[in-house]
C-alpha cells in the first residue's frame, strides 16, 4: 500500500507538472505572439492613372493575397517540402522534434531543425533566427498559440504571404511577379514548385544567381509532391522536364520620379494624415497625377548644367508644372540630382522677386475701379515711409501705364501702387492665393518677404490668371486605395474666385507681352506663353543674383522654375538672373510641344472684353503746311504729316498763341487737317501732337509750320 501511495503521489505530481507546463506553454505563447505582428507589412505602390508604377514604399516588399487566390498545387508544393503533416499536427510535429533532439545531442550542438510551417511562421513573425534552446522553446509556445487561435488555412495564408524569397521580396505574390511576371493565381505547377524550393534557402536556391541548384531543388519538391500523392508520376516527370521559365521583372527605381514621390509622401501626410512609416507598411495603392512624359522632359533638362550660371558648382533648381484644366500636378523636380528624402525645393521657401508683382500689386489693384491696364501711375524715384523704391536700371519716365510698368518690371511704380491700394488689402489677396504672409512692409511689392514662397505656391497662384480668376488646389494624389481594394481617399480640389475673369484676362494679355517684349524675352518658344520673371539681389555679393525665377503659363499648363544655391553666402551666387529659368521653361515647353502640340494662342473667354494692344506714339513727326485760294481773298490752310501705322492714334492740332497755345483740332485715323479762312496778310504757327486714347497721354509734338492768317 505504501508503494502504491507513492506511485499515485508521483503520478499526481507528474500530472500536475504537466498541467502547469501546458498552462505555461499556453500562457507563454500568448505573451510571445503579438497580434500586431500578424498584420504583415505590405508595399505601397505609387502609380499613374494608366497603371505605371513609378515608385514603391516599403520596409518589406510584399503584396498580401488571400489563400483562395493561390492555386492548390502551389499550396501543396509548400506543404510537401516543408511540412507534410501540416493538417495533422497541432503546431509541433513531435516525431520530427524527437529526431532533431537526438541528432543535436549526438552532435553536442544545435544542428537540425524540426520546424513545422506553423513554427516557421511563429519564428518569422515573433522571434529571431538564433539557434538556441530558449528560442526554440518560445517558437513551440508561439506555434501552439497560433494553432489554438487560427485555422489551418489562416496559418497557411500568413505563411505564404510572410515567407522571404530573396532579392528583397516577401510573400508569394511579390515573388511570382518578380520571377515570372504574373500574379500568384496564374502560377503553374513547375513555377509553384520552384518557389516552394526556395523557402529553405532563398539566396542559395535563387533561380537568378544559382539556376542549376534552383532546378535541382524544384525537382526535389516535385518528387515530394509525388510521394504525398498530390501529383502523379507522369505529372512529376513532365514537370521535371521543363525549364525554369523565368521572366524576371526586377523593379528598378525611376530617378526621374523621385521628387514627385517625395511630394506625394508629403501630401499624404498633410492632407490624409498618413505618415511615411504607415505608407511603408500599409500596402496602399496611390494613384497620382504625374504626366511621365513631362516629368522626364523636365528631369532631363534640369540636369543640364548650362542652364545654371553659378559662380561655383552646386547651383540648384526646381521646376513644377500644373495642368491648366484641373490644377493637377503634372510634374515636379525638386533638385538637379534628386534622390528620395533629399531637400525638395519644390516646397522650399525662396524670395520670389518681381514674380510677386502680378499677385501682390497689379492683380489686386485692377480689382478696383481706379486702376485699369492703361491707367497712368508715377514712375520716379521716391521714398515712402522710409522705404526708397528705385528701378533696376535707375531710369524713370515720370509716369507709366500699369501695362508698361508690369511688362518692363519697373520697381518704383509697383511700390507706389502697393502703397496706394494698401498693404492689408494686398495681403487679403495673397491669403486667397494660399500664400498668407506676415510681412507688413512695402518690400512685398518686389517679393522681399521674410519667409519667401515655394515654387509650388507660385505655380498654383499664377493658375488663377488662366483659369478665369479662380484658384484651384494643386494636388499630386488622385486617390488612395487600401489593401482591401477600397478607395479610402478621393481627391476633391477646392476652388475659389480670387480675381474677376476680366482682370484675369487682362493679366494674361499683359504677361504675354512680358514674354514677347519685356523681361521674359530670353529663349525661344513660338507658341502661346504668358509669364513673369523675378530675381533677388544677393545679400553678400554686389551685382550678383540670389534667386532667379520664371513663372508662366500656356493655355494647357502652368509652371514655375527657380534657380539658386541652397547656401546664400559670399561663395555661392548666380552670375546671371531670370533669363536662365525663362530659357529652361521655354525649352521644356518645346519638348512637350513635340509630343502634345500646344496651342498657338490664348482663347479669349466669352464673358470678358478684349484688352487693346498698347499704342506706340510716333516720335519726330514731320509736319508740312500749305494753302490754296478759296475765293473772296480767303485761303484754306492744309497741314499734312506722315500717316501713322496705328489708326488708333489721335492727333491734336495746336495753334501757337501768346501765353497758352490753343488746340484747334482733333484728327482720328488720318494725317491731315484743314485750317479754314486764312487771310493773305499776317501768319500763324501750327504743330501737331500725337495722343494715346488708351493712356490719355500726349507724345512729342511735331515741328512747327507757319501759314498766313
């Protein structure tokens, strides 16, 4: 009885130990297995509207798929070679464990594994690859936990999506696309067997680097499938007789798209609260608005050093282009040799110089009744509240039209006009243009801002002039789709009126003249283009340029180009100004025109009045005088001068008088005037003065002629 008692106690103790041990395994497995780790990282793709992948973001390059989309013969291949008793065990195959432990003891080291598919999954999800008893124990605990909480199909799906295939590729879908250029649901028997054979050592059995080893390993997998009864001997022989059949589609990063990809990442974070980290693991499909042809054309041009006239190496540039009709960002180049993560100058603040004048001064001014394109404003060196405004060439006309002041990029009239309309009034328009600034001084008129603005902001703002005065959000992202193929974000560009359609059209007419007759003449582009140049004085080098700009638009696109150095010190400066970004823009447009045939002219909207072209008054008018007998001792005088090329020119006819000359006639569209009832005795002196009916100003008077009275 005593022996029986001890036996029962021993059995009870052993049973208790077993129960406690099992409880520990169950409890420990729950601690090791983290549910978060079972949500596999997935690759986010950045694609064009027609499906071209221009970028990938990932920590692990993986495209998760459901088990239903993986053919049965592919599943069977992995099970045959990795875990034949997968559907029979509960996470651990104890027969294999005993065999492995025996061999480890004999070798006095950890030499053989006995991991099931479930254990491999547990190790890959939760543990390191160290071959230690502690790690193996954790692996067993985690595997049992997985078997208790997931179905076999769930485990197999996770395994096939998690497994590493070398070449930086994770999961059966990404591997299938890389090695065979097809989705996993189209994998053949031999292709599935090849991928299954790579599971043991993906680099060692790489079909790219070790094709013979890969083929031998594939044939072993096919043999295992025959042994498990999933294929026949005939099927195995036929499959083993096939070549590897690779169609490798290794993804190559597109350097020309790097700037745009960074812009997409920033927009995803700012607009949709998706961090870069989330994009690298979330498996999103981001459809973007890039135009690959334009992007590549701009990329190639901006790498050409001849466009960047710096005193030393390192002159940088940025270029951004929007679609006119939608405001979508068609292209964005953030630097000359841009790589993902670099400083993206498309969104970097810089001083805009005179490119700010249409936005901060002339556009807002023409929204008032007082100022029209041919309104005269002062053009003279002046000091206003301690701020001295001078023209870049230090030449002044006394008075100039709004039209000419903008075409010739005169500084003094711009500062005077900003003071007249009011800084706060102008800033309200900048706010509507999504460019709120804190500056309060008259330097705003010349783009002298404390923080500056970005090329993207400038392009978005100029878009109002070609869009009937309405601003529209410039967006890189069209839509975002999650890993469940659900559209979670669809772009909705907001629009708002900033300028009236008439002001927008007037500005287009004026800025077209900037390109043909003003500061934007550099380079060559024969089709429709309007725009404004800008440059800023270098703070440390007299006569040198810090920032150079051209912001312009065609009927189809709006663009902004900037050039300069990232560091603005005495050792880094541009040796020329805005002519180079102007030339760069025109050359990019020329390349686009070869592919898309851009419009030859801007089409005036029906709801606006045409803006007359400016009138050039003639100088050095030669006046001739004559007379003829008119009867009763009376004569008619006749004044003639050169016929003007522009019929819009009006001529005022003056007779000299003591004190103040008298205007005796007004001639429109002609070059002669009759002075009636002249007398034989005595004489009078006459001259003509050309008159501009647009600006309501007179030009230089002609010579004086004398006729009898």
